[in-house]
C-alpha cells in the first residue's frame, strides 16, 4: 500500500505543466480590432491562430478545448485582454474551429502547451 501511495505522489509531482487545465469561457475578437497592433507588436489579423489573455505570457502556446463538443485548437497568446472582461479571447478563425461565431461565448478548457 505504501509503495502505491509513493508512486502516485511521485507521478503527480512529475506531471508536465500542460497536464493542468483551466476551466473558463472563451470569447472572440470584435471586428474593430482588425488591423490594430497587438501587445506583441504585430498587426492583428482575424485569419491568424492567436488569442488574447492576461493569465498567460505573450508567446505561450495554449490548447483550447470546447467542453461541449470536444473540439480543440492550438493558439499563440499574442495580445492582452481588458482586465475583468475576458479570460481568453480567440481570433475568429480559431473560434470557428471549435464552435460557431454566433454562439459568442464557449465553455472551454485551456491547457498550456509551452512558453
């Protein structure tokens, strides 16, 4: 029994950071942001696979999974959200891969990949 407990504890300590996920709600960028400069200095284009978040560092790759249908997308955090407004804001292209734009908000699981 003790050997089993030690094995479980060691396994939990050695889990990669990507094994931990945040349950939250995702939204998508409004059209008014098209062509504007993002926090990383690049121009925002709605066709890119990017996201805005205050929780993750710029350049971090995160996997966004729609909790309703299981569809996932990997995006790069390239911008910041307005504090208190959103947790993760996806580009329309990324949002469409996991849901329909008309939904506006999706319940998602966010897992850090690297960065």
